[in-house]
């Protein structure tokens, strides 16, 4: 069996988002994504040809002194061998999170992995790609993320939350440069919405610097 993955980068930094924000984490960024979101900040991961064996990835990860691993992209699940990587990491006892676009089925993801799944909002221009069946499969350990670029996105996201209940924690995040964080915070408070607002801490610290 071919157990290689196309990898854009492996780096060590602080988790900038979601429940593990601020924790030192190894990021494994897989190459390739079938989507083209308007606000994408990882276009450099769309293409590449850096094949690594699962063994080599595991050895690379081991050198860092952390149990937290984030498998991200691109869209990690676009490579079928991603599941072998997730299984290997879980078997070694790492606390693994998976960042996924929500456009690929999550049924086969290792059950110990914490999934952080997007719902693509209208301003992403990829909302037709959402696989809504995924939402009911998320569990309490998982998180569902709406990236909000306008009031239309906000109202649309509230409707989706009503239509598709989930056990996962819900995150609302502003699109950098499209709405201010204060606008989003005010809308959440006015609506009495039961979500967690988050800002991308790594962007506040390092801007768009690659590998941070
Ligand atoms: S799913 Fe993620 S990596 Fe793919 S285009 Fe959208 S933001 Fe970029």
C-alpha cells in the first residue's frame, strides 16, 4: 500500500484558533484543496510535490516536545492516506485535531480525533460545496466553524444552526479585513447567540507569515 502523503509543511507554533488556542502545537499541512474560498490564506498549499512517508512524518513530529498535533491544509481529507496518518498519530497518544472544509465526508475519521469543520458561508463563494450531512455526525469533542464576512453571512449562519443542530461547539470567526471583530461581537451579543467568537491569534501575532 502506498502510505505517502503530499505535504506542504510541518511546523511548530502556537495554536491560533478553536479550543486549543495558545497551546504549542505541531502543524502538518497537507497539499491540495478542491475548493477556492474567496478569503483563503493558504493558497500556497494548493500545489506541490513533496511526498513524505507516514514514517517520516511521524519521525519529524516526534522531535517537538508537545502532544498537540493539528492536521490541516489545504483540505487534508482530499488525500485518502490522511486517515492512515490520523490513525498513526492517535495510536501514538497524540491529541490530534483535524481542520476540514466540510465538503468531504468525515465518517472514516479516527474517533479520537477532534474535528474542526467549516461551514462555508456565502461570501466564501464555496457554500454550494457544504456537505450538510456531516454536521449531525459531529460530537461534543468537535467544533463547527462559520467564517463570517458580512451581515448576510451572519444571518445565513444563524439559519443553518437552526436547520442543522449539532453536538459540537460552534465558532464564529470574522473574515480579516471584511468586518471588524467588534461588529461580529456586537451581533452575537444582540442576538443572544450561543456560540464562541474567536479571532485568529496567529494573525494578530505574525500576520500572514508562512509557517506560523
Ligand atoms: S477550504 Fe481552506 S484551504 Fe481550501 S480554499 Fe477554502 S480556505 Fe483555502
